[in-house]
């Protein structure tokens, strides 16, 4: 008997959805920062053993007050997780305060599949605080969950039991993807995400949110030191002053950005990387349907 199914991870921004998926997969597919709205696309991560294929789905957090067309498309990606789930993981954390996100709550209630409540970041609680019990009571009165798991995705606490339960509940079925495939996304996508992760880490305030990354060239080859991948990518911003901030005085900031992104890529691809970065202004791209479509964001 073979089991396979879609396990979709939903929740508000910054509760640790991406960290949870990466920890369950044992591989870093979704980028992680401490800033909200880090995830912009729905990403599938594929977990396999001989008799099971679990397709985890990491989605953007729901944005209550979308200010740009980009936000509306990110919300559309988030809501897709309610359309094809065999199991839903609803992630909250020990710090989140429910503020009436009725759409997310109502969609979760209506979904006709098993639902697990995941209370994340328990490593940040004082022993014996009793807060997990309080949160479990609150959330299970709000939404009927089949099971509750208190975990730390960062410290990998409680994940073994969660994975066993997921394997038991996914339905019988064939493998949907080849057993050696890790994701539905291609190599260029992960390059853009690694650059965007460093943008979020390195720059402050609005600047990283006004950036989009496109890989213009990805060429694998050989050098005297072994395999090498030569990559050229463009960082799009909305205003000239943002371009100046990204580049920095004497090109210092973009050099720092490129070095950090290249190191991440070398670990990911297990190869030498030659990375070339350029910055281009595309005014108000976050509200341009044409540009958003070209950048790979689906319709609202």
C-alpha cells in the first residue's frame, strides 16, 4: 500500500510556516527571515519514503489589508491552500494574538479534511508556564481540530510525532512526483529566493519589500577547480533612491549582498557559483498586472 497526499501549511505571517516545512523536509526550500511577508509564492516541498509521498505546501501569510496588487496575488496564493488539501496544518505561535482574521478562520472551519493545530515556538516559553494549554483551549474552541501539536520548528521539538501522524492520515494513492524530486520549483526560482532572502536580511524598512529578483542567465559549466554555475540576475526596484541604497557607496552594499547570496547558493547547489547582479528601476511594479505576471505571480 502506498500513501500520498497534499499537506498544506497555513497561518498568519511570521508564525514559522516556512521554518516548519523546511524542518519537516530536512532541507531548506523556503527562505526564512524574522520579517513578515517573507514568503511570496506557494512552494511545494516533497517528502518521500518507500511507501509514502507527502507534498507539503508553504504559502504566503494572509495579509489583512493588502496595499498593492502584489499583496492581493499573494493572498490568492495563500487561499489556494484551502482548495487541494488532504490535511491542513494551521500554524500559530505562542506569541500570536488573535485579532479577528475571520476569512482565515472561516476558510479553515469550512475545509472538509483533517485539520491539525500547530502551536509553534514552544522553546521560547518558560517551563511550566501553562501557556500551551491556554492556547490549545482557545484555538480548539474557535476551530474544530482533530489533533494539536506543540512544537518548535527551529529546534525540531515535537516534529517526529507530527510526521508520524501525517504519514498515517494521508490517503492511499500513487506518487504524484518522481521520488527523487524535492520541489515543484526550478533552480532559477531558488536562486531568486536566495537573493531576496539576503535583501531582507541586509536592508531595512521598505527597501527589500520594493525589490523583485529575476534570473536572466543560468549556465552550468566547468572551471579548473571543478563544476561552476554562472548566474546573472536583475534586482528590480521602484525608485532611483532605492537603487542607490541597494548598490551603496562605491558598490559596497551590492558586493556584500552578492557575497552572502553566493555562499548560500554554493551550499544549495554544492557547486562553485559566479554571481553577477544588476539593479533596474521599474516604477510601481507592485501595482502593475503586466509586470507581476511576468515575475510569476498568478492572477487574483
